[in-house]
C-alpha cells in the first residue's frame, strides 16, 4: 500500500486526508489482511460449494455504502434537480449489488453477482473492485462468458497500485483460464486519468498496461454522491470505470440495436488520442517518463461526444 502526502489547501483538508488515510489502514488491518475475519455467516452460503448459486440477502448498504454510492453517482446522479453533480448518463437505472464486503472479495460471489445482474436485465456491469490473486478463476470466467453470450458489457477498474498489469495479475480479468484460453469480447479495462496536464496526466496511483488496459478515463478528485447525502471527492480507477460505464449507457440509450462488441469498439476507437505521443510520468515513478500511448492498448481517453457520433454512424442514423 502506498500513501501519498500532498500539500493541503487548509487545515481541515489536511485533517480529512489524515482521517481518510487512517480509514484505509484500519480497513487493511482489520479486514483485508486479517486471516481470522470471516463474514460468511452474513452471506449464508456453503463456501466449500463453489457452484452454489442462491444465497445472500437484500442488504446492499452494509456497514459502509460510501464507495458504491460514489460510483453510482458518477454514472447516474440526477441531472434535473439543480443539486450537486450531473451523472454521465441521464436515462439509466442502477441495479445495486454488493458482491465485495470489505476484505472478502470471493470469486464465487463475483461470479454469482455477474450472473444475477445478467438474469435481471443489466446491460452494463461496472466492476470497481479487484485483487491480485484468483482462488477460483474458472467460476468467474464462466460468468463472464455467460454475460458475453447475453450481450452484457463488463467494465472493470484497472487497479490503484501503480503497477503494469501486463507484468502482474489483477483479478477478475478478461483472459480465460479454461482450455483454449482467449479473451472476453465484452470487457473494457479502465485506467485513471488525472485532471493535471502535461507530464502528470496519468494518475500517479493508476495501474496501466499496453496489453491489459484498454482505455483511460477521469479518475482523480471526482465529485460524486455520499451515501448519507451530500457530495465528496474521491480518486481511483474505481471512479474512472463508471465514467466509461456512463458513456456506454448513453450510447445504448440512443442506439439500443448496437451489439456489445460494437459498443466496446466505439468506446475504444473513438477515445481521445491527443495525449498519445505526449511524455508522462510513469505511475509510481517520480521522474521517469514514457509516452502516454504506451500505458494502454488504445492510448486514448474516453470521449463521450466522439463515441456518440461514431455510434450514430455505426447504427446508420
């Protein structure tokens, strides 16, 4: 885990940064790295049965719904109430599914959450979570294939460890582990863009990869909704992924006949390539630079306007 110390605007901002850092460390110690932490009683399943499907409860808030609320707000915050922020998409419904309790990201839960979303009408699944190991990747791969067969787009956050995903694993991912391998055609991996220009254009924390990451989207100091009302800024590829999901939702809202492969192609092909040849600091480094275009497969940043135009052309309108 990397902690970055930044110059604070004032004392209250500094205190907030300290409190946020403490919260992250406490979560790591109490949940993520605590081998004795076992919340499966809440879920109510037999974890030894990796093929078990029907378990859980309707509580999606849990002890802390801040992350999911912030992500959902980026996609779909009300554009017409003259309060707060505008979500990327204005004609979308959010299906809230809590598949990752703090410190307990299980492949079985991820797989069942994907299947549940598909079976209940989801067209786009935003996955702002991830880990560096896979316990039972095949069960997740099967769910990803199920989503692909049903024309559902999966959008996944690339991770916040300043790592090259081409060289280190992050799960879930679009590479199938079963015989024959291959990649999912309904998957977009998203890195985080900073609001800073020039050499600091890539978020310092974002994971990247010219093979494993498809495109970048804004992910630093993103203002969105808090679970108990109000608005707050958060940073992460968790914030970049829903920006991309919102763009996909806009495309499908106007052009519902497009296939999942076409929507993926539109988002990636229409991405803004203006930074592609610019030198930027490699995430995690202090001075070493590379061309921005080497940080992802497309070398681009999600562009709603360009994507909408391309979608209209592809749909024949």
